[in-house]
C-alpha cells in the first residue's frame, strides 16, 4: 500500500531573516521501503515573500520537522494539489498586505 509523506523544513531568509518554509512530498511503497517519487513543492519566506530554495549556512541552522503521513480523502491523486501549490509559490507576483 502506497503512503504519502509531507516533509517540512524551516530556515532564515537571506533578505529579512524571517522564516522560510520549504516543503516536499514523497511516497513509500510500504512501511520499510525507501521513499520514492520525491517532489519539491517550493520554499517561501513567510515575512517578505522571497523565494529562497536553499538555506545559507551563514544565516543559521535548518530546522527539519519529522515527516507526516499525508493521506488523501477519497480517490483523488495528490499530484495535482502538489502541482497547484508549486505553481502558486512560483507566480511572478507576490501579494503583500
């Protein structure tokens, strides 16, 4: 039985030192198998909207959160949701309050 896992990490933004949240989704064929089909969803600073794909060592440590099992409710495939999230992160416009 395939199981999908959401991975989250956070690190400091190079521009404003605010929190950057990075996400990816991976699939396991069973409980003891290695994760496959890893899809990066993107990274975004929650303070300024900067899209910083990697943590800079001089800014601070990366905080990796434990993977969370992410079940879909119903027969829908998560691929389209992950793709929509990734596209939203990569829009040319960043809406600021």
